[in-house]
């Protein structure tokens, strides 16, 4: 767990533990990094090998949350630089997650109050807005926007970027048969639907070749399945990850609720999804696992399958989780949120209230 790990690009992480990307609602209204955001990340960077930030929108049409960090304008670089420095001060590598919200973006955050997506198909959630289908020109411009976002991350001193192709956002929307009903080059069968995410990946890699003066991390996060029909199947995802293995990435980051979960679509398939993905991509491309890694024993067992682990809720409840495990103090790990410790945990408003409003997401002391 605390052995160093060298990624394909040559960047070495001091250990195998990563702060998972979690929306925090802490940036300024215009996307600038806030002081409270800096203190939040500083509190959670100590002891980890890397920190993946909350998602940062690559253009104004892709903003998906109030208080979201932005990477869509050069004027945001100074604040992003401060964020990278705070993470580095605690000994971790800094990875900026970049994305576009697509049809999941709330209309009130958008210039024309209309979300866009691969096709004019709303998500299957109550009150979802019907997005406008992106023009071919807009799709191409968004590819360029991801490239420029990567340039800004490099200029701000980040060690890498993670493409957010999971959790129903725009990259996933283009790959999904539910949200992508296009008939041009950006839609069609499973191979055609991956055109946009693969072009974005190549654009990001191009930015690294053009602007990075040192080894730079490029990761890709994905959701392996969608529950609705039509939706992404595990078979579809196997095709996508096979293509991504050819893109010179540093890692793939699978989005799961539980590290050991089996398929949500293929009943009777007892093999865990993460093992199937690992077997598909082989040993050359690292896979980051996540989901219900609460104890040292959980982490040790998970590391038998993957080389890197992302911790989310665990580092919200106890920011010193990694430090305690490394010092052999795992018996002192806090496993339930102390409702009286908001200030000590450095979870500012409105993030604290957002967390508390989700029933069952965080175990709490009664």
C-alpha cells in the first residue's frame, strides 16, 4: 500500500492511495478556486500518493454544479496554480479532473439556459431537461476545449489530468446508446459512439506533447455499465477500454459503488466487474479501483486485484486515514462522520450541508 508506484509516463507516486474526485461546491461563482477550497484539499492531501480534484468544466456550456471549479479560461490559471501548490506541499501529486456536464448541467448555470448533449434525449431522472443536440462544429470545438483545458492544467503546475468519462456526463453521453442517437460521424454503432471520447483523449495527449516540459499524467475515468435500456453494457465497455489501452494513458479509473460488485445487467455473472476489466486491459495499463474501501484489510485485499486505490468517503470521514494506516494506527480510524466535527474535518459550507442531505451516503454517529 505504501510502496511507490511509477506510472507509464514516468511520474512516480509515493504510495498507492489516491484521493478520489468528489464534487465539493466550494469554488467561487465564476469558477475561481476559493480559500475554503484550498483548506479542504490541504486537509486531505497528506498521506496520499495523489489527489484527483473535483471535476472542472472545460467550457461555459459544460458547467454542471454550483460552486464548480473552472478550467475554461486563462484567467483561472493563478487560482489553479495555488491549488496545485497546496496539494504538493503535503507531498501528493496533483491531478485535475476535466469534464463537460452535457445534459446533466442545470439550465440556470448555462449561458442560454439549455443543456447540450450528443442527442436531444433527456436523462431518466425526475425533472430532467431535454438537451439540445450539439452541432458537429460544437462537438469539434469541445474537443479543442479539452485540449486547452489540459494546457491550462500544465501551466498551473498540475502533474496530470483525468478525463471524466463516467457518471453520465458528456463523454459517457456520446458513448451511450441511450443518449447518443446521432447519424453522423459522432454516432452509430458502439465503435462510432466512441469517436468523441477517443478524439478528446487524443487531443489531451496532443496538448501534453505540445506543452508539457516534464512527464505528465493522463488518466480516464469510466462507468462500466448503465442500468437502463438501451444503455452501456459491459461488452460495450470492453471494446472501449481496449481502444483506450492504445492511447498512451497512465491509468484507467473505474467508477463503482462497491469494489467487488458484479454486473448490474448480467444476472448470474458472478465475476466482479473490476476483475473482468483488469483481465481485458492486461498489466501494462494501471487500473484504479474504488468503492467501500473502509479498512486496512479492505485496501490490502483490493490491492491484490489493482495497483492503485481511490478513497472518497473514507477521507471525508477521517482525513488522516492514510496517515493512521501507515503508522500502524488503524484501530484509531474514524468510521462514522462526527456531526460535531465539521470545523476539525474542514468540510466547509455548502459542502457539509450537501453531504448531510444524502441519506445513507455517509455513516454517521447517532
